[in-house]
């Protein structure tokens, strides 16, 4: 049963599979990059953005135009790793990189990982795009837990960048507050150690100043 549809021009195309939800671990994958090297999800450390496109050979419909908009948005968030996944061959990806530049962008093909489409809920199943990946964006942390997930319902649409930015700003604020709390905790621990040292020094000083007790005998 299809619960998601993608508009492509005048066509409404079914999209199937288990699209990740917020809080889910992203499914592992083994794909191939534009240099024909194997690439697993686990090889990408740190927070990341996974973007699926119809094709890098496509301009308007979930293709290069959409990729440009995502890259423009991510210019403000350079710590995020952008991973672009399509059905295009590694040779097509290499050509797209040559033609469009695409620095700091990983390009992956599902050529060797056809199970990716269904595991990520982006498999289009009807003509004229049967077998293609529907446009989608997932934001995941260093542990590959999804914090944002969106599939486009129209190939001419854009992602909700305002919602993504709000989420990133919230995460940034939470990280800053956690850092402040950790710094305050370190300061309190240091103060406690210093206070303990002062008490020990004062105790030693008191012992030194205490006169020796007499045993009551005169040894002269």
C-alpha cells in the first residue's frame, strides 16, 4: 500500500519504502562514489545531511537546481557533511562534479545498493520514473540518528529550509547551554578543590602552633 505520492509534472507517482522518522537510526548502506569506491554510511563521521535526488542530469525536477538550493543553505552550516545520493552511474556523478564544481559534497550512486531505495522510503515505482529515488532530505547527528526528515511531494518544490534552520539553531543553543553548564561544573569542582587545600593548610598551621603537652615530670 502506497502512503506517499510524488507529483512530477502532471503525473502522480507512488513512492514506497520505510522513510526514516525523527528519532530513528538511519539504515546502514553500502553505495559507490563518483570515483567508483565503496562508501558506507558508517564511514561518514559527524553530523550530516543526506539528500536524495531524481538525477544530477535533471535540472528542475528534483535535480541540480534543488542541489544548488541545498548547498546555498548549508553554506551557513559548514560543520554539516552533505551526502547526495542518486540512481546515476558513478560516471554521471563524476561528470556532474566536473560541470558544476560541487566542492565539499559527497556524491553516491545506488548502482551497487538497490535496497537503499526501499530502506530509505524513496523508491518511485511507476513510469516514467520507476526505479528512481524521490527527492528527500534527512538531517542526522554523529550517531546517525535522524533529527529531521522530509520527502518532497512535488519535484518542483523546495525543502522547508526555515524549519531546518530553526532546528539547527535550537541544537546550537542547546550545545552552547551544555557547554556553559559543563564549564560552571568545572569551576565549582576547582573551587571545592581549592577550598579543601586551604582547609588542609590551615589545619597544618594550627598543629604547628599548638604547644607540646607536658607529661608532668621534671627531668632535671
